């Protein structure tokens, strides 16, 4: 199953929330993203069917190995791109917003080159 941008956003959000708290529920994901309960419920069903998450009987959401891989990749792209844009002089809000858009479409080759360039500047 190939994920769309929204699927990556859900997985990244679950990943970030799971770093902040022990228990992540669909309601937490919806609140973080500002999405309605029906939208989140549908997305969780698609992610579960795709093998990206598991949902326990108590509603706790856990990333599978495949889900974690996508979430970590997306989160890394987000943080690296945000940092790069801020170093270029872009204010934090715009840097984060632009990174959020670009993280889903940038090629692995281009991202690796940007990441290498950013690390060389450290």
C-alpha cells in the first residue's frame, strides 16, 4: 500500500505524540491535527488495514515496524528541512509550514544532499 501525504501526516503525528506520552488515542491525533472524529476514524482504519498501526481494545494506537519506518522518515525530513530553512533566515513559523509541505514530495536523493549540506555547516 502506497501512502498519500495525509497518511504520512497521521503516522508522523502518532510518532510525535508517542514520544510525548505513553498512550496515544485517535482523539489525541484528531486534536493535534485539528481533524474531525469521523475523518480520523476513517484514516485509522486505512492505516490499520495497510499494516501501519495496531489499535488495542482500549483504543491505544501503536505504530507497526512499517508505520514506524514511515513516521521516522517523515519526521526526520520535517526537522531537517525546518532547520535548513531557519538557517537560511526563514522565520520559524514559515520554515515549519514549508517543511511540512515539502517533506512529502522531496526525493530521497535531494533530501540526502540537503542533509549532507546541513551537516557540513555544523
